[in-house]
C-alpha cells in the first residue's frame, strides 16, 4: 500500500487479529512441555512413544503450512485462517479428552495443521494489508505474539500444576491437571475465530481471483483515496494472462525460480541454528549444567522475557535498518555465542550420573551466552524470516512460495527436534552445538550472497 493510506487504526486492529494466530502458534507449541509426565503415565508410553507424541505436531505443521499456502490462493487468506481457528478449538478440546496415544496424536496433528497454517498465513495476510513504510514493523509483531503464546502456555501450565499439586492430580470437575492445560487453549482459539469474522479478506487475493468490486471495497476501507490506482497496480503485477495463482508459477524458464530457493533457504536456516533445542529442551539443558530444577525453570522464564525485549527492538527498527542487515547481525551473533557454548560444553567434566558438571565460571559463561544467543535470534532470524517470507514473493506466487517455504521450515524443525536427543547421546552437547555453529556461519554467507533488501518496497515491485 502507498503512503496515501490513512486508516492506520483499522490496519492495526486487523494486524492484532491476525497475530492471535501467532499467539496460538506459540501456545500450542509450548503447552506440551508441562504435560509430558501426564501423557507418559496416562498412555503408558515409552520414551520413543512420548517423543513422537511431542514431535507429531511438527509433521502436522509441515502439512498445514504447505496445504494452507496453496489453499489460500483458492479460498482466500482469511477463509483458511478461520478454518485454522476451528482446528485450534478441536485440538485443544480433543488433546485433553484423549485416552490413548493414537487418539492423542490425531488431535495433535490437527493442531499442527492449524499452527502450520497460522505460521505462514498470518504474516502474509498482514503484509498484504499493510503500508510499505510500516509493513516490517507490523509483520514482526507475529514473532512477539509467538513468544507471548509460549510464555502464557508455560505460565498456565505452572499455575494449573501448582494448584493441583502436580500434572497428574485432579484440578477441577474430576479431571487431571494435564488435561486442563490443553483445554485452556480453547479461550484464545474461540476469540481468534470470532475476531476473524470481523476483518476483511486480503485485497491482493481478491484482485488475483477477479473479484473487482470486493477488492475495491476493501482497498477503500484500508486507504481511502487511491484505491482504484492501487487495484490497477496489483492487477498489472499478476500473470499477463490473468490465470489464477498456481504451483506451476514457481517455475521459471530455467527451472525453479531463484526467489523460491531463497525462501526455502531462509526457512531452513532459521531452524538449523538450533533455536528449538533451547525452547524444547531448555530445563533439561540447565539441569545437566548443574542448575536445580526450580532455577532451570526460572532461567526459561528469563529467556522468554529477553526474547520479547529483543523482538520489541527488532519491531522498532526493522523498517529503518532493513531486513538484510538484521539477518547478517543475527548470524554473526549466533555463530559467536553458539561457538562459545560448544567449547564450554565440549571441555566440561562429567558428573557422577554422566551429566555435565560445569564449574561456576563455565556455568556463568554458558548462561550468558545461551541468553545472548536467544536475544540475537529473536532480534533477527526469529521475526525477520517470517517478515521476508510474507513480503518477498511477487503477488502471483506468494501463496505457493509460502507453501513450499513453510513446508521446508517445519520439516527442518522436526529434523532438529528428533535428532538432538540422538546427538546428545552420540557426540554430546558440545558436538551438537558445534553443528549449530557451522549452520549459523553458513547462514551469514547465504544471506550475504543471495538475499536482497525488501524494506520500503511495494509488494507489486517484488521481483523473482
């Protein structure tokens, strides 16, 4: 949208609604952490079964991101977000009702589909209704919402378990605490559903599907004067034969378009630097480094707070500094902090039980570096990758580009989550962090060589 747009309050309201999807993305990812013991006991599952109960959602996310990205070109961004809101309701209700692993996994896969859809469509939808001058700022609110969702799921789990006396004890109405942990997600899911009914469809989708009157009505609400000119500008940016966006549009004269490979690369590197190891195994990591359980949980809360602060800084400066410089700074910062952690963990002695025994000095260095690493990630690759995926594809291929990139992102997430426990027993914590360090270094050169700046550019000017 051009600088003539003036309905800022309406655009901000739409952004807040869309980012409830990000909040639920974070909440659904985090809620599982407090329920692992309850699941293991209730379903009599072994460690492999419990691991798949936890990781199964990520496969649903991969499918959800791919299918939603494609379906959004056929049915609309808002319509698919509404379906994801219904799926969030189903997964929160069903996961708490489940009485066996198979039933539970089905509900978690449904939740994964919702998370995958929200992860790619919320930033894309925001980028398609936001003015170019503040598009990065509004799109990066998504990452703040994701971390807020994680934080509130941790807080909700903690309060429910505290009140019940443990995740396996009854909390209310004769149901165990771990079931209520899932049911609490119903509240934001229902809010998301009804809030989506009050916002318009993306004008760029309406133009792409030849719904001229509806597109002009939405553009008028968003920007007032200039709606007709913007409609024509969007229309000219689409395929010359005006066919509906399709997966085949990702192919250029020489095979897959370079912009698609860039999207896949950005999405994959965001996971290969190991961020979800910190999210999913944080408490385990700090206990192995010699901290008590209560201190380990406190460190997780502190890390969440630092993450939100870093995201706020990113949101404040992304439209001034630009996307590419922030990614490069993040890669350097993550490489240095991960490298230090790799050295600290590789040179640490082992305790009596085989766990790491960090001395006071090494423990402090590890704690500082881990939190700096989280801050660098949430200043750069955390929010900026989603902002770029939402805006960098030309209008004709945005849905398909997001489908393929989102699939790559969630499959990478699944790979990192499943391989970390194996690496832990094989090459140790030092070896695992050394691998993440190498990926952080490669990510710097990948961005430096292949990425181009999208700051302040109209979506209609995106090339590739």
